[in-house]
């Protein structure tokens, strides 16, 4: 499950057809009540929009209270097509952030290492404060690279078809 925003207006603006944050939190509580320990993808974390220490702490606290067992944070990852669409949205909704995002994504789809480290530190602090496990340092990076290279480490089993 992915829950990236507590700000409903931002969520509706960026994901107009997606289930609301409230609906996702209800689903998360239902999973917990059914005895599951869900992992929640806190993704995408948006530079200058959802990445402050306070925002991350509030989100992770809410997720912990709702029953998240693990959190996998991922800063915004922008491949070419989505990058164009996201920048069009940014130009309409937050033009003051265009130069920040242009700098961050000038050389690829990922935010710079220093930014990912900053976000990871903020997330880890919030996870610790709310009693959730801290993910392996490379987990978010591996998640961001899925689809770009194979993550299969064992040969597939032979099949008849």
C-alpha cells in the first residue's frame, strides 16, 4: 500500500482519481485488524512539499497508529514521461519550486544522493520515535531501480510450457 500525503488537497491535486488518504488509512486499519502487518510505501516524498521533519513525523505517526508494520520511504522518482507530466503540474500548482526541481532532476530520474540521505535521516528519526523498524539503507534505492534492471538472483525453475 502507498500513502504519501496527509494533505488531502495536495493528494487530490496530484492524484485526482486515486483513493483518498482517509480511505487508504481505513484500509490499513482493516488490514491490521485482520491480523496482518502491512508495509506502507511512503512514496513519493516530494521535495519542498511533503519532506519536512514535521510532515514526515506526522505521517509516520499516523501510519504507525493505523497499523503499519513497516515503512518504505521513497523520494519522488521521475522517468521521462512522468517527469514531463509532473513538471506541467508543478508549473500550474507550485511555480516557485520549478528551479528546485529542475536542479534536482537535471541529471536523471532520481533526486541527488545528499537529498535522499537527508530524507532517510528524517524518516529514520520518525520511525524510531514511533516504534517502527528502520529499513536497510539500500531498500529504498533498490525499490527505485525496479524495472530498470533485474532483481532476480536465482535462476527460474524449469516449466513444461
